[in-house]
């Protein structure tokens, strides 16, 4: 199964990235993920479910310890394409 996750950490600081945002960036960039998009107001990661879930667990632990007061996540299963171009079940039973 493949996942994509959009997440943000708060509180925001428009003048300079807070420590929890820097920690989030470090965790995600060090993880074994296929795609990472880090932005000022949201971040997106993509990869195999075990790698994504492991990275998100580490992200939650470390960003909360670094001062995040809220972490918002949206997790989506990516529909896989079959050989005939049809959408498969994305690894769901």
C-alpha cells in the first residue's frame, strides 16, 4: 500500500521557522520516502505505508517535544494503476 500525507505543525511564525518546523523538515528529509514537498504552510510526503507511518510517528514525537502545540495530518491511500490502466484497490483487502 502507498500513502500520501499532508501535515502542518503549529504555532506558525511568519518571521522565521519555529524549532518544531525545523525538526519536522529534518525528520521527513531523513526518512526513506519517495516524494517530499516541504512548504511554509504545509508539507506533503509520499511513499510505501511502512516508511510513511514510521516517519509520521517520529515526526509526532519529535515536533511535540520541540514545542508544537498542534500537528494536523491528512492520510490518503494512493490508488495504484493496474497493467490495463484501471485503478486497483491500492493494496486494500
